[in-house]
């Protein structure tokens, strides 16, 4: 993944006809986590594949289209997915691989336009208005993007093109998998009004049920419902969905600022009362977070702890450090102090998380070490650990405390 990112070249013609006003793209990878895993497991291509943990509370992170035919969907409990598709191959996630591929995807987008609004690791909005003279009409740019991603990364992408972000997102969803759909501005309303009302942002299953009780089942039904009626039904969301139903979405593509925090969290397979288990998981999360920080050349000035109890109530606590750090041991010690500061816990813990915040470039931070060299010793040891694990894999060397018998993997997500 270290080769230079290719510069896209287009035909250099002006857009005309249906392309003229459609300069907003939504580009979304197809079954991204699965697609990245299949790069290492080509023998599984064409088979039902699920990416996710194996624990009792784990959820599906991604499912191949072969698995989706059995009803498997992202965010579904893994136990339900296994019942629906028992023949599926379940693969544990490799988040670092996803981040590497994601970085390359965003670099490719950047060769087209600086106006890239990244939504997640595998999707973004692009405003290509400034690239038309150089690369040609939007449809040609979209097709070239798909071809570049396939050739350079070995995965597929779906592209939606429209005059607004909302409609572009709908178009990419309906182009999946591995397709492109352009919805011309002058046909936007016609297209939207033929869709189920759930296509609108803000209309989930519960809202859909509320609308269905009064006979609103399609976007056209909602578009022709008076705004005061929608306000009574949906509150402040009423006006928002009414505007969307007529294709009105004035929001520009806004490039996302540099990430200001890095962290990880873990949902336990069963609720935890033991301080020892919580401390061990904090140490694991600290190493995961610190490795990512050092890889990105960042240090943190704030450490945040997150706890979710058995009743789903959640609290966070944070501490601002006197000097920026990128050492797992220092992150761990700070998070452990925050945990101790909570006192006696009211109930068992369902989830624990650690986040490094207020990041800054490591090169610009003059770090003051303790007189006994303790901080420097930890940092040197972790530098060595990074070098070994880059060569032999991220589980080659780890603190002895983390070398305990493996329990069932939890439903973990890095943020």
C-alpha cells in the first residue's frame, strides 16, 4: 500500500445535459470490511462472509452480499446472523488494515478535489464542480474513480451523483453493489416521490410507523402533507423531512478537520464487576490507542475514560495532562486514576473505553520527563514494541499482563 496514489486524468470536456447541475458525489465502498478481508482470503470470494466478533454480545460489522441474501445486516447481533446464515464464514476484524485502505481511498479522492467530506472509513461526499474542466463531466469522473479504486486497491465502490448531498447519498445506496447512478436535477422530485418514506434522512422504523398510521407511506405522500401536520406528528423534524421530500438540501460539502482524538472501547461478553478485569482491559485499550497515536505521529494532552453500566447508563471522565504523551503506560495510569476516582460503582460494567484527546503533532511537543526517567523508559520500551510488531504482527509482543488465556472476543470497535 506504499505506492504513490495515481493522479486521475479525464477527457477535459464540459458537462452537458443531465450532468450540468450534478456536481455532488457520494462514494461508498461495497461491504468494505469484508472486501478488505477478502484481499487476504481470495478463496472466500463468492461465499457468505461475515466480519465481526464471536462473543455473545458481538455484532455484525460487515456482511458480504452473499450473506445479505439470508437477511444478515450490519449492526445485527452476531448470534442472530449465525442463525440466519449458519454456513457463513465469520472473520474477526482487522481495524488497522481498514484504516490503511481508508487512507488510500481518501488520497485518491484528494486527487480529484480538495472538497472531500469524509463520513466514515469507507464513504465520503465530494464536490467536483472545480474538477470538470480538468477531468470531464461528473459521470466520467465517477466512473474513473470506481476504476481507480478497483485497480489500485482491489475493492469496489458505488457512486451516487446528484445536485445535493441527500440525493447523492440515495443514489449511491441504490447503485449498490459496484454501480453508479446519476439523478438529474430536473428529475430529482420525480425520482424521490416514487420511494418509500423511509428513504428520507430522519425517518427510522419508529417514525415510519407513526407516519403509516395516518396514511403517509411514500415520499410523495409526505411531500404533499402540510408542514403543520408534519410538525404535530414529528415535532421539529417535520419541516426537515418535508424539505428533503422536495429535494431541497442546501448543505455544502465540508472537508472534515484533522482528527482530534483517538481511542478504543470494548463491550464485554458479560457484565464485569472485577477491578482486575477492568484494569487489564484499560491496559489493552491504552496500548491499542497509543500504537495508533505513534503511528500517526500524534501526542495527547487529555485522557478520557468511558463507562457504560449494565442498565446502559453511560458516564465519561477526563483529565488534562501537564505534558502531551503517546505512551500506553501513561495513558493507562491516567485512565486507571479516573476509574478509581469514581469510587464504588453502582452496578456492573457493560462497556469500558479510553480516548486520547486534544491531539497535537509529536514533533512540535517538547516533552518534559520525570527526574527518574520513568516516562522515558516506558516510551523507549514501547518504541521497541512497535518495531517488533511491525515486523512480526501486532500480537508478536505485548505486556505480560495481556498474555492471559484468551476469552471470547468482545464486540469491540475503534473510534
